[in-house]
């Protein structure tokens, strides 16, 4: 029996080692697959038709706004590490300037005459000066606990952003496939409703003919007419549903499609490999990217608590400076000019500086409490993501298992409905079945066709959801599923209410 591809995960015995080393290893491998995802899609641009799943996925990869936003956010988040690392490197600043100054006036002063009598006089003066100066200041941190913890937090934040970006890449496949198969399901529903409309129209015409020759009563004609009118309404609803499904796909890909590939009659029903729900859950707990991102977020929150606590610890820095200033002053007093009153100074300083906050009004304690509560919330988010991952993996696994059984059962139900409708129609012609029996059998047949078509797409979606929950969904899986789609079908809904749906006039009762 054919089975889905399974990638065994590494077994890590120590959770704290896994949360840092293992998760980054998984992210690196997954990131390569993400890059290959883009190369795979665009590499097939010359050969792959946009009417199959691979082509539609290629369009989504290029035009989906959600995925492009995820890429931009990832690129922005990558800058957190160099930003944090910069705080641990030497900081060099420089200043330079030139000044001009002119001042003039008089200054009161006291003196005494030769006889000893005091008197006041004013000294007129003016001053012109110009100066230039520059300085270089170097500060190199020797110890800063907060900066080191900020760097570790930035490492976790970058890894978290990378996991979120790769999760967005996998989610793009999931959203594209779901929208793709929603279109095909709407097409099959429309085809079933259109087939039933043709059959109900033929049934109404036959009822009119039999009524004219007196073989049936007018009530049988009205029953056939009511069934046809209902079929007309169902076709209109199915056309609208198809148009809506196409619009949803266009939101992701930016394109409308006239044809798409759907599964052929020989589509394989693939069992999960390994056939163990617990092993799939174990893989998901190690490789699910949403869960990995939440763990990394909790790690970043823990480092943030340490960084905030470290803000109250001493910091030690090496400081050095070099400065130069030159002032050239000229003063004029009582008309006499004095030159050379300026200064020329070179200054060099080297030292070690210790800085420690003493009192900040309680703000430091509030920041510590805030960071601690944020860390608690991040750990609770990990628990939520873990439980959600387990639940999603179990549901998807059961969806694949029950989907296989459902497809097989509905395939047989369709065959039985076709046989029953044929037998009922033949019995109606010879008078052993009534008009109501035929209409009921046709209604059952239409529903059986719709149910069978829907079951196949539900099964494929369950396969994709299982791989997504386990964190192994990628372009390889898209290619495998695309090989199941061997039949091209038109997907245009056409005119919603064509005039051909107008029923023939009702007969007059005799």
C-alpha cells in the first residue's frame, strides 16, 4: 500500500538543549527548504502550466500579500541581532566646530585720587575672538550584564522570526491548496446541479407529453415542474459559489483561471506513514513551526527578564578621549590693542568608568515585574501552542484515515445511486414507478455525486493539514499531490442566470 513520505525527527532528551540547539538546526534545514520552495516554483515557470497546482502555487508565491508581508517582517527582525551586538562594541564619537565672537562695552570700576578720595570710572573695551575645536571620545564596554542578555534575547527573536517566516511559507501552501480545491469542489457541485437540471428538464418534458395523452394527472406535471424549478435555483447558487471560490483563490494568487487540474479516477488513497497517531504527534511537537516560534518567544522573554534585572547591576567601561581647542582673542582697552590673549590646548584622557544606578523612583522594579509577567504569558503561549498542535495533528491524522474510508464508501454509494436511478427510470416508463419515485432517485444521485467529489478534496486537504501540523509541508509535497491531478476541467461559472433556465409554460388542466 502506498504511504505518505515521513521524515523522522531527531530525539532530544533534554528539553532546554532542544529549545536552543535543536530548534535552530531544524530552522536551518527548514529555511533551506523554504529557499528551495521559491527556486522550485520559479524554476518551473517555463514548463509548468498555471492550470495545475504547481502553477497556481507559483503564482501564489509571487503575488500573495500575506507571504510578502511575512518576508518583510522577517527581514526587519533579522536586524535585532546586529543592533544588540553593537552595544557590546566600542563606541566612537567625534565633534568639531569653529566659533566667532565679538563683544564691546564698558565696565565700571573704582579708584582713588592722590589725596585718597575715591571715585568711579568706566573702562571702555572691545573684544574679538575666534576659535576652533575638535574632540574624539571612545567608550568600550568591559562588563554589561544587560547588554549580553539583550544579545541573547535578540538571537531568540531572530530565530523566532525565522520560524514564523517559514511557518508563513507552509501556511501559503495550505491556503493555496485549500482555495484551489474549493474551486474544484464548487465546479463538481455545479456540474452535478447542471446534470440534475437537464434530467429534471427532460423529466418535465416527458411529464407534459404523458399528460397530453392522458397517462398522468396534472399533479405529476406540477411535481416535475417544482423539481425543475428547484434545480434551476440550485444551479444559480452553485454558479455563485464557484464565482466566490474563484475570487478567494485570486486573493492569494492575483490571477483568474479558466481551467484547473482535478484528480482523476485513479487518484491514490495514501495511508499515513508511519501508521501511528502518536508518532505523528511526536514529530509535530518537535517540528511544528508555530510551536517552535512560541518556544523561541518564551526564550526571548526569559532573557529579557535577565536583561531588565541586569540594568540595576554595575557596568564597567573603558573610556578615552582626545580633544583640541584654539582661541585667538584681541582686546581693546582705552584704544590700546592687546594681542595674543587666546589659548591653545591639547587634552588626552584615559580611564575606567563604573556606573551603577542608585535610585530611579521605583521604575526599575516595575520594569522587572512587567518583564516577569510577559515571560509568564510567553510560557503560557507555549502550552497553548503545544496543545493546539497535538489537537490539530490528531484531527488531521484521523481526517486522512476516515477520508480514505469515506471516499471509498461514497464511490460505492455513487455507483449504487446511478444504478437505482436507472432502474427507477426504467420502472417509470413501464408504469411500475411513479413520478415521485423518479424525482427522489434523481435527487439522491445528485447528492451522491456532490458528496463523492467533496470527499476526495477533503481527503487531500487532510493530507496537507497533517503534513502542515507535523512541520514537513513543502514543495515536494505539492509536487506529489500535483501528480494526482490528471484531468483538466473548465472552472468558469459562466452566466449566472441564462435564459435557457426558463421553464416551459405550464399546461392547462382539462
